[in-house]
C-alpha cells in the first residue's frame, strides 16, 4: 500500500462542522465525481448516480428531509449518492467503451450481459443489494478523493429516502443510499474516533 493512501485513510474523519463561507468550484465537484466513478462495481455496471446539491435553496430542501441537520446547509456541497436498480438493462452501453478500446472482447461483454441479465432480471432483491453495494463503494471512493484534495467529508444515512426521492425527482430505479457532505472543516471537529482492536474484527485461517 502506498504511503499516500495510508496517510489519507488514517487522517480521514467524519466531520460535523463545516465552514459555510468556503465554496467548491464546479471543477472540483466534477473531479470528485469522476474519481468516485472509478470505484468497482459488479460486471462494471457503474450503477450509481450523483446529485451535487450546492445552491442554498436546494440545500434547504435537502435539509428538510434530512432531519434538519445543520451540516446539510453548512457544507459546500451535499452529494446524494444513489444506486441504480435494473442495472443489467444498461450493461451493454456501460461495457461498450471497454470493447471499443480493446479491453474486453465483444464476446466477453456479451457473456457478461447474459450472465447479469440471468441473475438480475427477475430478482429485485439482488438488484437492490447490488445498488447498495455499488453506491457505497462509490461514496467511499469519493470521500477518499476529497481527503486527497484537502477537503473534509461526512457520510450521512440520517434522511428520509422517500422525501429525497420526491424533492429531487429521482426515478423509481434510483435508490438514495447515502448523503455525503463535502467542504472545508470548521474548527472544533472531533478527530478520527478510535477503532476496535484488530483481533476483534480479523480472523486468520
């Protein structure tokens, strides 16, 4: 593991207080999402969607369906990270760029599409599980990317999913998995909290 990655992981903390005066440029927001989309996903589904909530009126709408948590309004941007259901339906398009540059043979891509369709077509639980997994991996990647850019973040699951879907016109296939607050930390945040001893969470076989 490269020392820079180690440092980012060891220094990342979930931030509750953001400096509301410091904003992010659109170029920074786009770069965060670009890096987040490099996260892995089954079959390379890329079954995620990001909504960058940055205007104050939009933040207030989000705050109202996120139990009025102050950091929703204070963070420079609030990302609504969604997982996509029925990802198998968009898989041919998702794989096509890899076919075009020779990473995947068309026969391999076709095989993946067939396998994914067979597993997911009539299995809503698997579709949802995969949406949650992919969105979570993307959210963590986004947070580490933000840490590398000198930003602070906080993942949030305290929100009304139906309210978020309603307020931000999500489709029936878009599952709001988590919110990620991003911006510049204000003073007086907690440092990274202590973790359980390794022997409690690791089993070596």
